[in-house]
C-alpha cells in the first residue's frame, strides 16, 4: 500500500544529509601546533553537536508523519510501499515497505538516536573532532537501520545487512572506550561477516530455486519468493544459512561471544544502538524472512530453536549475575532477553509471535535506558571505572541517577507496570500453548533477572559512600532529559500498551498463517459447552 509520499526513502536519506552536515561543520580549521586536536572546527564543537541533534529530531518528526500515514487496521500488510528498478538483470529492486512490527522498529531506531547524541554530548575525552566524527557515524548508522527494517527485497536486505557493519565497526573500534576496543570490533566484524557470507550462499540458492521462466526484474521481492515450491532438503539448508546469520546478529547462545566484548569496550551510546536496535535485525529477519520463505524448514527446526532459546534465556541470566563489569553485565542480560524473543517467534502462535514483536520494541527501550544511565554513573567515577565493585553508596549524592537506574533495571526484570512485563507475559502464555515444558524451564529466569538487577543496584547505590564518589553530582538537565524520556516510555508502555498492540497483533497472526500453522484451541473449563476460543482472540 503506497501513500504517494516516499516516507521511507526520506527517512533513509535525511540522516545521511544530517551526517554530512555534522561532518562538514569541522572543516576549515587546522591542527594546533602542539597537543591533541581539540578544536571543533570553524564553527566550534557546539555547532556540530547541535546540527547532529537537530538532524536527529527532524527525523523524529518525519517518523511521526509516517505513523500518521500508516493504517493500523491493516498492520499485517506492508504499507508506505515503494518499488523501483535497481538491478533488473539480477531481479533486484529498490523495494521498501513496513508492516506494524517493522514500523515500530523504525521508530525505535529513530527515537534512540537523539538520546544517544545527548548522552554523548561530552564524550570522546573532550576531543571535539573525534566527537564530531562519532556523531556523524551514528547518523550514518541510523540511515542503515531504517533501511534494513524497511527492505522488502531479499537481495537489498542482504546488501544492507552487510553494509551496516561498516559504521558499526568504526563506532566500536575507533570511538570505543575500552582497552580492547579494536579486538572487540574485529571480533564483531568477523562473526557478522561469517554469518553474512553463509546467508549470501543461501540467497543465491534461493534465486536458483525460482524456475528460469519465472525470473524477472523483481524476482527477489519477498512476496514473489513467498510460497514458491522448494526442494525439502534445499529448503532446510537455506533456512539453516539464514538462521545462522540471524542468530549471530541476535545473538543466540553459541554464537553470542562477540556481544559481551563489544558492550565492555564500546561507549554506552554505541552499545545502545548495536544491542537495542541493530541486533533486532536478527530476530526481525527470523520473523520476516525465515518463517515466510521457509515454512516447512521452520516447522522442522522449531524444536531445536526452542531449546536453543531456552538455553539462551537461562545462560544469559546466570552469567549476568557473576559479572564484575557493569556494561558486560548488561550485555549478558540481552542474551537472555533475545532468547525470549526467539522463543516467541518459533512458538507459531499469534500471541507468542505478537509478544516477540512487542518485546523487540520494549527490550530496546529498557536496555537502552540501562546502557545510557550506566554510562552516566561511569562518567561520575574519577577513573571512569566500569567495575561494579568500585562503586558504593552513590544514591546518597545522586538520588535521581539511582532511581532511574533502578526503574530501568526493574523493567529488565519485567516488573508488572513496566513495558517489558506485557511482552514477556505474552511470550510465556503464547509459548505455553505449544511448548509448556520449555516455558516451565525458562520461568526461573524471571527470578534470576531480579537477582542480577537488585544485587547490582545494592552494590552500586546503597551502603556507605566510597571516598572516590564523595564529590559526585546528580544528573544534570541534559542527562535527566535522556533518562526521563526512557523511563516515561517504560511506564507508559507498561500501563497503557493497547495502542502499540494494534501494530503487532495482525503481523503475528499473518506470520502464523504463512508458516502453515494455526493457534492451538484454548482449553474450555470443565462442563462448559461454549466453543473454545483461540489465542488470537484473546488479544
């Protein structure tokens, strides 16, 4: 469904324009005769930061316009669609469009970027040239994030899937803050490239599965590849290739080891974009490519994937409890939470899949809040230490910092009244209808989450105030804005999730239908003569 105005193309192009403007504000000023480059360019560092922030806020206005043009009553269909010839000889098109889940993830990408820019206002050690380049790179990454969630052509999706590694690599390796940032960047790149190359083989194989007579300039459109007859063995192999690439990105247990290294060595803002947005490409790909393109193989692999998801849930939560580094701890919590998302997708129930779609959004807000607020705490330590043991009693001098960190942490633990509770309970209920044993094994992760959140809060913010933190100050206006927006989103989406559910309900039902499954009937009470309701009707 097209609205006439190219909302998605504008949402992709505008961050690139803002990135170029941010980078160009520093031209015209040379390196000082001695010492590091600390000048902000001809217009000063403040202008570069302001240009980046204004550019990101304009993008927010544009995404609001896209929401007004989106019909929530047809959230299961791709809207705001654009299709143009790109490489006709290969059957590749510049095809964009979003369903309800895709639009929410675009909004998550767009909404987090201005908060990351505000949080990074005084980062990069006071080197304004580095800060300017960092902000420009963030805006470039934003363009790729929007594009990959909107791509409706498999070949275009693959190109974007690989291309977004470039700005991500530089954000980790060039602008990170850990001693092993280059190692973490290379590890991230190698893992991602390995998965991408395997997926490329499957993309080519998928193209060859289309009869030669049926190949045309739009062969790679997802709707054209959905439902084609596939050799069962070839379908399973192609599914495994796609799933491996997405599992690395997600990340799922077994191919997750790059993630804690990245979160420990990247800036909190970079981790926010990589873990809270970029990694959603993995679960989004499972939902929008693996299930519709390979329905038979998805059903075949579901038992293994469900076991893998449950292992991820428990493994991430247990390892988070034992971490000494604060940012590494938050990284492991995401391994656990991504397990919930994968579990919901492969339940093949409307409620479970819808819960996963909603959890992609809620996890991004919750974990983004944890990363950015943790970054504020680290910035207050005289040595910028990330070790939890180097803090203590911080609540006494920074009560707002402590309070917002606690709310973000409780959201990660799925406290009722906060956003993640809604999506997590949807995944649990939807999964129980088809995989009750998996849910029973995964439930203890809720208790483990409370343990790592409350223990971390206790060690950092309660007890006697350490000498090093005696002069620490509470959040300033800029930091309160960042934390306040995220905490408000957690509360609003937890108390009144109804409007957002309208965007995930129909895509969940469509995904179940495409994979060839139906919702298990609900068990009627003993003695009831009513027709059993389906899970989908519960929504």
